[in-house]
């Protein structure tokens, strides 16, 4: 999707969006208020709102990983050779 829109670093943008979606799912699934989520994540409520609204400019991939850890999630990074037939290597988020 991001590549079709000519977004720079489309794979990274998609990965960050997927991570933010997962964080949002955890927050809503646990019925957290923005205040509680902010306390757990170590950010203020406007930052939580930005995150949940998909405004991710201030959130690096590493920071999103730390948010997932703060929410009790393990983050596992797997590096492997590009699959056959793929024109380029990719970055993606896979839920377990």
C-alpha cells in the first residue's frame, strides 16, 4: 500500500503501522484508558492519541518495540535470506 503511494521507505512505514496497530489492539483489548496506556508506555496522553490515530512521525520502530515490551509482549526479530522469486528484500510484522 505505502509503496503504491510512493511513500519513502515503504516497507518500514508499513512495519511501523503494523506495530502501532498491534499496540492499539492491546490497549483496546485490555480496555485501557489513554491515561493508563500513557503511564505504561511512558508517554503523555496526546502521544497515545497520536499513536492510536496512526500519526507515527515521532515513533521509531525501536520505540514501538519498547512499547510492545511495556505491554508485556516479546518482540522477536528474524533475519533470513530473501525468498526466491522476490524482486527485493522486505520488512514485515507477523502476529503469532
